C-alpha cells in the first residue's frame, strides 16, 4: 500500500465521503486538523456538492435559477441558497389529516436527488393508515433513504430525508470519538449502550441508533433501552396537535380518527406500565451492567431524568469511569436545573460529560465542547453567521454574533444548506486555550423565537421573490 501524501482532491473526496479515513481513524488527528487545510478542503467540498446537486434537486434548482447562481467561488456565494429551517415542514398540514401520503411523497421528491425521488414515487403508500405505517413502508420501499422527524413542538412535524450512507459516515465519526481511536486497528471495546427512552422510533434522536449499534457495539444484545417498544409518531403528532389546539383555543374543533384513538389508548397503557419497565431497566443496569464501560447518548433532559430516578434508588457510580456519556449541549430556551450535570456524573460514575452542539437537520457532524467550554465546529460542517435582520453573511473574522447557518458536507441525496433558529457567537480567529485550531462557539446558544417573544421570521439572503417562488414550487403537488 502506498504511503504517498494525499492530494487536496483526494482529501476533499475523503472529507465528503469517508471523513474518518481522512485522519486515518484518529480522534486526536481529527481535533488537530489545521485550520487553513480545513478551510481549503471545505471550500473545495462545497464547490463539488453544489456542482453535483445544482441541477438535480428540484427546489435547489428553482432557487439557484431565480438567484442566477451557476457556480460557487467563495463560501459566502452559497448563502442565498441556504434553506430556511421551516422548509422540511412546509407541506400543507391537511395532507396528514387526510392521510394523503402520496402527496407528501411528491413534496418530498422535490427535496432529494432524482434516483431517490423515483424510488419514493414508486412506493405504494395508499394503504398507510397513519405516520407509523408510512415510515415503515418507506423504509422497506427506499432502502437508501431514512426519513426521520423532529419533535414537532410547534404542532407540525419536520420530515427530514436523509441517506443511509450519510448516517453511516456520522456513526464512524462517533465511533472514533467514543472508542478514542488512534488508528483503524484500535481494538473494539466490550461496550454497551444504555438508552433511557424507547427502543425504536422515527424521531431523529431515536432513529440514530440504527446506524450507531453496528458501528459502536459488538452486537445488538449490547443495546439496552428503557422501554422495549416503538415510539409512535402518530401519538407524538397527536400530542403536538392537542397542545397547539389548546393554545389556539380550537380544541373543540379537533377531529381524531378511531384508529388514532386506539393508538392513543395503547400508548396510555404503556405509560401505565412504565414504572415496571423502569424498575427492570434500573435493576438490569445495577446488576448485569455494573462496572461495565457504556455509551449513553441522549438529550440532556432524558439523561437527567434517568440520573434522578437512579439516585433516588440509591444508585451511584454504576458504570466504569471510562464510560462515554454524550448529550447535545444547551437548553435552547429551557431553564436547565442547577446541578443536572453533577447528577448525571454521580449516577453513571463517568469521569466526563461530553456535550456537543447539534441539530436533527445536520447529519454530517456534531460540534463537540472542549475543556474550555467552547463548541468547536466539526470539519464536515461549514458554519455561517447571518445578520438576523437581512440574513446577509456576517464577516468570518474576529468575534461575531448572529444567526447560525450551516452547510452539511455529508449531505449526498439532499441539499446540505440550512438556516437555524439559533443565535450564536463565533470566535473566528483567536486560538482556543484547549489547543484545537478550529473556530468555535463562545457563550450561550439561544433561540431567536425566545429572544423575540415567540416569533422567528427569517428574512432570506435570497431575494424575497425567489425564495417564495421556490417554496411555492415545493408545495405545488398536482399532476
């Protein structure tokens, strides 16, 4: 095998298609990638992704045509083509009420590459009685695609069309971090995964385990969930609709189908059985898994609920100190209770709580926190800061606060450009005291909807007209 240095083009290909191999599966090398090299590779990768996808994803083509963007020369050229964070829930909500999954598939087909769109169109979804049926049918019908959804706190679910290979690349990066790999021959630890939630489901942070289990664990038997069943998207969606109707004063007008009522009853029965499931879960952790090295990845509130319940049972230091406990950082509008991190560490016995800044819409990488408390951007994701009033790009120098936007270089079957609802402050130049050369987030991450009293209207860097045309095109479903 040749040990000749890789060319910039070869490195770009690895960053896009097998990022762990770019650093020969070394977590230390990943953290220490030189800033100038990453900047150059990211620009090359962005140019390539745009060239590949510009004509092939219908909504992107519509927007690029309207903006007159034919090629990318510098990073900021892509800003007018970044999608609003509402794009993945822009389908007419009535389609779900009517169970018009064929129409939802037409909508989805405009957000993906032609091969995936054709496969989506070929799936017969006419018999789907609800969202759970639809997700299951789509998994079987389009093996290269995994649709997940967000929690739908607004009453509308976002449907995220992500590729199986996109998830697999991310799982390899997570493995590199959890195993603390120093090369491809790093021995596999006898690792278990604890998950304080449902075994299966289509919610994005539940769905990720389909990629994580084969990457991280010796086999499926090493995955231990609190509830050995599937989280129903239909019931989650009903809960979101009920909350929205209650706040709008329209609860009396809500019509619920008999099938959905049956699912709700089944869910209520499961809720009633949860104490027994939890008792078995904690018993299993404190006996069979005591002292074992585990990976626990969950939202901070799930971690804290598990820790509190365990501590109330008198359980402390349950797992091996080298266990890897991971959560997405920041409450984003939710007041986190004092001492929650300490509770998690006391219960688990892990030496460190590993936090990152991440979002369901970006599969390509999570931005890990360092010893100095800063979130360092993953090399697979290009960060942007936008003016919150105009969405024009802000300077990539100094310390700047603005609306976070990202380009996910890992996106292959969809467009990776995405504007978030988050206000962040980025340090572009000053080196971090932790020694990592990458730029990073300092200070709190806040939702603009919280800062603006519930409103978060994004003004696109694309001209208002061209973005509206693209959204109208996305939602024209006839034919």
